[in-house]
C-alpha cells in the first residue's frame, strides 16, 4: 500500500498562512519584479526521506527570505528576522492526515544587501512530517 506524501504546495501554503497572520507581512512563493518591500519569500530547497521502523516521514528544508525596505541601516531586516522567528516559534498547521513531528529553526544563513539596496536575510527551517504508519 502506498501512502500519499504531503504536497510541497500544501507545506508552503501552511507556512504562508502562519507568517502572514503572525507578522502582518506578505509571504510569497514567487516574487514579481519590482514587488514593494518589506515581504517574505519561502522556497523548499530539499526533501529527504526520514522513515523509521514505525513511521513514513519526510524532512523538508525551507528557506525563508526576509526582504526589508531600502535603508542604510540593518534594523529593518533584523526586525523581520525577529518577527519571523516569533511567528515560527509555534507549529504550523498541516491538513489531515499529515502530522508535524518536528519544526526546527535552522538559523540565519546569510544577511546581504541586494543590488536594489534592500537588506536580504535567509533563514532556514526544517520540518519533519509523518504521512503514515507501518503495519505488520
């Protein structure tokens, strides 16, 4: 019997809902040219199987980009990082029958200034999601 895995679209949608509700800023999965900052942008960068003797599960690694308004100061991007980490300190809500086993903040990977003058930080999150149990 094959189990249905969580759709990457459903994971991104759950994250977008959480981030937008908790931070008040838009979270995109695709950014159009000249999108007005500040905003977040989420992308899945890796999906790895993490099955055990009793569970079928996958590990999803997601990068969330924090794009702050143009400013010579980094305070805007730091505030976005803090707001994101506070929002993601509680679990995202997944559709049934999927179970979130673990949600981990992987930390800030980089902070840079884009050619547009916007400050840009990348924060990693890992999600372990169970999609079925093994039966004998």
